[in-house]
C-alpha cells in the first residue's frame, strides 16, 4: 500500500544518453519532478553515461531540451551545477572505485577473470543441457595469485558482487508494497567492468547516496534488479531510499508500447504540433489518478494534487487518440495571445516541413495572424494543422476544384449564377463586416429562391479552395474584399470553361 510523502523529497532523473527518450522515460521524469515539487523538495538531473558501448554523443542536449519543453526544470544538474557536482557519471569514476574497493575488502565482491568467450561457452553448454543461462559463480573460487596471473597476461578483469547462496530478500515499494525475492535464483553480477567503468547497479547507488536522494522513481523493468541494489546498500551500510516503481505503459492492444502504437519522443510531439501542457497532462494520467474523473488539468493543478498513494499498480494504456483530443482541449483553453507565437512558428516552417507554401513571405504578419486565429481556435487539434487551415488566407491565388464548386446539391450553371450574384454583393456591401455580409447573403438567397447552403458552398470553395473552412463571412472579411473578388471571378471563369481569370 503506497504512502504519501509530506517531507521535502530529493528525487532525480538519471537517463542514459543512448538516443531519444521514449515515453516511459519521460513519464518517469515527470513523476520524479512532480514528487519533488509537490513536497517542496529538489529535482536533480544526472547523466548516466557509463555504458560507453551505447553512448550517443550529443544526446544529453536532446534530453535536456525535452525536459525543458515539458516544463520539468531541475535544481541541480550538469549544466547548472550544484553542491554534489559533477552530475555526469563519467566524471565521477573515483566514487565508484572507492565503493568497489570497500566491497572487495569486506568480502562482498571479488575479482573475476572469466573471459567473454568463456561466458559464451557456458551459455551454449547450459542451453544444450536445458538449463537457464546465467553465470555459474566460478570466479568466487579463483585465488589472488590466479587473478594476478590473468591480469599480467592481459585478460580482462571485472569485479562481481557476491549474492548469498540461500534465503530470501524483502524490500518495501511505495506502490507495490512488500516485494520478496528468492536469492537462490540470482547469480553473482558485475559491478565494475574491465574498462574501469561501473555498471548501473553500482553507479546509481553510489550517486544516489552522494546526492542524498530520498526517493527513487523508476519503471517496472527495474523491479527484478532491486534485490541486487538492496544487497549492495546493505553491504556498504548505506541507508536505502524509498523505491517507487511506476506501472508499465501498454499499447491499446495491451502489448508492450512501441512506435507502432503512435508513441513518440517528447521532441517529436513538439514537432508534431502538440502543446507541452497537453503532453504533460496526458503523461501524468498514465499511471496516476487525481482521485476523481478530472482529466484536463494544468501543471500547477497536477502538482497540487499529486501524491504517491495515487500512483496505480496496474499497467496504463497509451491512447494516441486521447492525447490528440486532450491537445485540442488545451489549445481551446489557451488564449489567442499565447498561441500567436507557437502558431507563427509553425506557419514559418519551410513548406517541406509542414509550413505555409514557399510563395508566402516570412515572417508572418502577427497582427493579421492575431485577427485570423479566433476563426480556427476551436478547430485545431494540433498546432501543425494551422498551416493547412490558414493557408488560403496567406497565398495569393486559390485553385478550387471545378467539380467541388457546385456542391452536392447544385450544378455548374446554378453555381455560376450564384457566384455572379455573390460577386456583385461583395463589391458593394457596406460595411464589409461578417454580420452585415451574412444578412445580405441570406437576403440574396431569398431573392434567388434558393436555400442558403447551395448559395454559400460555391462562395466558400471559390474563396478558400475547400468546402470545409472557418465561418464563411468571418473568412471573407479575413481574406479581404479585393482578393475575394478576384477569387470569385476566377471561379466563375472555371465554371464557364474559360480557365482562371488573368490580368492580361
């Protein structure tokens, strides 16, 4: 049974720079940050780069950019320093070597000269015998002289932690409750590699203790490794942090979450036009409940309501459709003023990256965009939809589909007549404002003896290029009288078979 935390918590997020952060890692960072902020504690960023084989240069910057975009600020970290610097593991090797020396001297660890080739031979033999693969603890029985001879011969020497042969180990988890493991199922494991770099099992323990971490928030995949970590802590005589293993995230088909379920990295969501507040909101509800049916919340509201005892044990399901819906709600709840720059940034992207056509000059006129945004504010699910939705306001020419101009309930001749009458109205309407235009167009429909729809559809397609567009008369005013006149004239020419009108 989980318990709430009232004293300030020191939490950390310690990613490995091996590529883009997957959504599970981002969710872990978010929960760690929430716990620190809700309790008035500190959130520390630490880079765990001791796995040199998988290290991808420059990934640290991507990690930090992702966290900043989500609003997950840190109190100590590699870029800002702090009282426990450095915050990159490869710069802290002496700390791990000291811990290793202490474990060797106390008899809880030993040096092992088993080569990778010998380990592979062991695995093949175990497989052939139908036994589960694993280290057979052979290094325990090597003498100091044998190890020194191997070292002199240039064989790789690692340090392994010695697992007790028998017994059980119990540890308390804030989400899972009491967890018990049979130690006979574990093999001795490497804590210091032959290259002088520690494994995760040792390094994170030494770092957490040095940085005074009180709560370790991590994914469920680390539950089986926790007995190893508890054993190391006990062997070193160090106090254990509170473990908080958050639930697994599954796809909608209940299988392990992957890209095929629509999951993306934080920066990919940013580039797809999602608001950081919406992604934050969505991730917070993957494995945590506010205690009621509330779904749409701000960062501050989530911080205020967050508690460990409302982290769920059961897996959570990633639903990309729900994220899109939630993003649309967040967009609608964001003021036009606050959307102005994010939308402008989308429009100003190169056309090949989803921005406005290359023919549209940059930068976008902010005053004009501010006038247009209210027309599409309620329709956007992502910011990236703004380029397609607003494009016809910015381009000089529209090329409507001649077959779409009449709509489903009319014909070309009727549509041409409607457009000619509409053209005359647009040329003379005063004031040129939405309410007045709508009244004039409805009066025109009455005079022509047609319903409003068959009259409005040709005009909408003529001026926007689409039968789906923002409110028609606001759109007409937004485009401007001169350009609307030109577009209606071109549409009439298309219907009459003359092609687009020109200045020649």
